[in-house]
């Protein structure tokens, strides 16, 4: 099968978020299953930085790549427009050569181009919204306009839609998407990345965190939507019970770091919080291994890969319901409302109960191995592709 994976944020620019990693890992597994896979994406790297054409791979792991130049530089990054005219030319000239398109964007120029040229070339497309349905349903002018004229058509004309969780499936059903069109397939983890984890203590040693005190970890984009301010408030409350506990906030600043630093100063707990900035891959694994609990208190998430990574490292997790990953945490962690009191209670439950902490760690690691490996996920995605090829539907746009 000849497959095109279409995404606005490219593999190798890992700071752009989880979907870029998902496309790369899924494509690798599909190649292993003897499919011909091409990734159609942009040359975005970070901010006003483009992918270095001399170092950008034309192919890797059996996957071909086309990196189309974006228009707008830093403004494209800031406003997430990622307009790349080269994609239009490619789909116009070569779109009909693919058996199926897998659109990994719902709100993007790439999505609009796929919608149009899928119909022109009579090639089916599968859509993975990656948690964007709530944005589509917000009662704001731009959201309503996009849904009415583009989003609704993208959903209606997709031959199959992959929901990452049962929550996302319910969101799609609420938009009158036929249930038979939806498959629940989560993102996965590359298990080999966790075969040789760093020894305990490295991260703590680097950041001068003692081995006797507990360590709470947040890792992700430092953005308002991540709910880190709620975590800082809850951490401040828990410090009254355990003054030795430390909070590590790791990740790239996306305009919220100063707010958190001011909050820490106002609560007089700045000396108890480490703002590490963005970590390297090795530092990230060291942080997971050294943490006593990983917390993601997001207001909303699509499918947070950091939670799966923490579980794969044997670290217990606490997440809010907005993370949309409750299905994966049964008997492996704690799911709470976006609530300060509940978060304090969850932190207390894990940090003050060593057997429970160990139980969550072991169960989480086993669940990742059994349910979130890419080979199994690629097989399920392949089934969706085959269903599309066996039953093609094109509705008027």
C-alpha cells in the first residue's frame, strides 16, 4: 500500500509537539509491514528557524520525506498557520499516486489542502484529530467559521477517523459522526527507548535535589493550557506537610514561565521549585527515573505522550480529566478533576504511600509494554486503511 502521512509539524523538529513523533514512529512500523510511506510536511523547526536543507533527511528508516517551505517564519510559528504552497503543487501532481492519505491535522492549511485534493484525485483519507475537537466546538467567531466551512467537511468526507481515546470518540459522536466510521486507536511508545534507562540519582545530583526528599515532576510545554499554576498552588499546600519535597518544572517556555515564577515568589516557595528549561532526551529519561510522581494537570490535552513515557519508566502518574487519557490509567495512576484540593490529596496519596507508589509504577510499565507498542498499533491503523480502500465514499464539498 502506498501511504502519505500529512502533518504540519515535521518529524525531527521534536519541540513542535507529540504528533510529529507519532507520525515518525507510526510510519516506521508501517514500513516494517511492507508499506510504501511518504511523509508530507513543512520545513518548520522552531520559531523562525527552518529545517537545515543540508541535514534534512530525504529518507530515513525506509520513510521518504518532503519538507515544504512555510511562509511567514516566526509569525507562522506564533499563529500556527504553517502555510506551505509546495504541498498544493505536490498533491496536485502526485496526489493520485497514493492509495490512501493519512491526515494528522484537523485545523491547518495541510488539512484544507488534503480535503480538496483528496476529492480531486479520488484518493481516500483517514483523519486523526489529535484532540482538536473541543477547539472546533468553541463558540468563538473563528472556531465557528472554521467548523462550518472546513472542519465539518473534513470530518464528513474522511473515510475513517481515528480517535485516540473513548472521550474523543464521544466528542465525535456528538458531532453526528457515524460510529462505524470511528476507530479508537491510541498513540504508542517506542519500547526500545526504555531498554537502558539512566541510573537513579543523576538528575537529582545535577539539580542538587537530595536523595531523601520526594521529587514531583512536570514535563512539557510551559503553557497556560497545561495547568501548571494549579500544580504550583497544590505544591505550596503540600509543602506544609513535607518541607523537603521539591517540584521540577521542565520544558520549553511558551509564554507562561514568567507567570509561574511570579506565582512562586508570591507564595514564597521559589527556592523549592526548579525551572530546568527544556531537557535533552537523556535528561528527560533521568528526570522520569528520579521522580517520585509525574503530574500533568492540563486544562485540555489530546493524548499526552509524556504520561506514557513516565509510565514506561515506572513512575506513578497523576493527571486531570482534561488530559483525556483516563482509559490508560486504570490501576496505574490517579485521575482527578482540575481541582486544587483533589490534586493535593492525590499527591499525598502517592508520596506518603510507598507500596502504592511501587504498585502504580509496576502496573504502568506493564500496561505500556502490553497495550502501547507501535507494532500492534500499526496493525490496527492498517485495518482502518484497508476498510477505506474496500468501501470508498465521496460526499460533495
